[in-house]
C-alpha cells in the first residue's frame, strides 16, 4: 500500500505539472499568435538574405547593425514603392472608369472581323464586343450583378493585400533584428535542432537553410522576375492598370500557373487596338517572359541541396495549397526533412545488425 500511494502521488503530481505546462504553452501561443506569420516571414527573409547581409557587412567594415538596418530599409523600399505605385494606378484607373461611365465618354473599339472566326468563342465574343462598343452603359447595366460581385471581391482582396503589407513590414523589421544578431540567432537554431534531432541537428539546420534559399530563388525569385518583365511590357504598350496585371502575374507565377492566363486576353486587346508591328513585338516579348520559368527554375531550384528537385517542388506547391504563401517554404522544408528521415530509416542500420 505505501508503494501504491507513492506511485499515485507521483503520477498525480506529474499530471498536474504537465497540465500546467500545457496551459502555459497554450496561453503563450494565444498571446503570440498574431505575430506567428510575421515571425515566420522574418526568419525566412533573414535566412534568404544572410549571404547578401554578410557581403554588405564586409563593405561597411564589419558594422553589423548598420548593415542590418540598411538591409531592412532596402527591403521596405522594395515592398512599399511598388505597393504605392500599384495603389495609385488602381485608384486612377477606377476614377477614370467611373468618370467615363458617368459622362458617357468611355468607348470600346469595335472588334476586328477576325474575332468572329475564332473557334468556339468567336461568335458570342464578337457579338458581346459589338454590343459593348455600341452601348457600353446598357451592357454594363446587364452585367450589374456580376460587376457587383467582382467589386466586392476586389474590395476584400484590397483589404487583405493591405493587411499583408502591414505583416510584411513587421516581418522585415523582425528580419533586420535577426540579421543584426545573426550569430546568436544561428546558435539558438542549432541548439533547438540538436535538442530535437541529436547528432542530426546540425545537418537538419543546414538543410533547412539551404532549402529556404533555394525556394526563394527558384520560385519567388523567378515569379518576381516574370512579373517585373511582364509589367514593363504592359507599361510600354500602354495597357490600362498595368500594375494590377503585373501583380496578378506575380500571384499566378508563384502558384505555378504561369502568366499566360493574364497575357492572353491582353494580347487580344493589343492586337485589336495597336498596330501590327508593336503587337507582334509584344507577342514575342510575352512568349519569352512566359517561358522564362522553364529555363530558370531547373537551374536554380534545388541547387546545392542534397534533395531531388522534385521533392522540393512538390513540397513547395503542396505547402502553398495547404497554407498559402508561407507554405511554399514550410512545405518544402518539411517534405525535404521527411525525405531525409525516410532515407535514414531505409538505409542506415545500427552497428552490428545484419545487412
């Protein structure tokens, strides 16, 4: 009986302690939950920019805080300048569209005769286009429910985009703080990995770091390059709301759909309104930009990582589908770590065991 009472007392005490730890952990998580996404993005930005930070730090004579501050300022400029330009473009476009509809000065050019000969969609598209060119106000009135739904979607998207910009600003500040204390941050990450994975902790830390940089360059970097080049083409051709279409190109390229769903209707618009030579040049430019990912992605994605590119790609896309943009990195890291653990389980055997 004394032994049984001691066991029950110890079990009860352990249960209370574990319960209190779980309550404390849940309470802490509820407090920091609004900062989880900015913190994760801050870590990703810091890891991706660390090589550039080291170079900048060397240029500044080893002044780490100055280099981290300059890096954060540059990141804020890269984020805020396109956001301001995009918002200005959208506002001007919306005001011009509303003014044109109210004054009746907004006009749609009639469709070319070749549109009617397009397979499947040619005749209905030509009829709708002709109706819009003859009476745009009446056509807009017929599409009022669809336009209202689209306006609501655009409004909610704009609000979400504004909130995302605020999160990114906070993430950039966090990244700057992490870069300013890069050695301590790296040591803490290695200590956590060692506690979780023992001797494999250092390898897991290096693998995670390399994968984050690989995904940054191979997916986000390529998507950003495509969006910028496509936006340049839109602005040169005078496409209305060019910033909005460039942003949509960035989103579609990030999720691996590509920019052709955006450039195809713009190409139709350009061939219907512009001269032949500029339209053909814009077509060639769009095809080159749209095919850029097929060239750059195999060269960059998975480079320097001892994991097949297919594993990183599937992890990034699957993570994006499951968790959004942040899942691009988390999914790739988790799947790569799972792949390495699977190989270790299959091929690594304890000493003295039979092969």
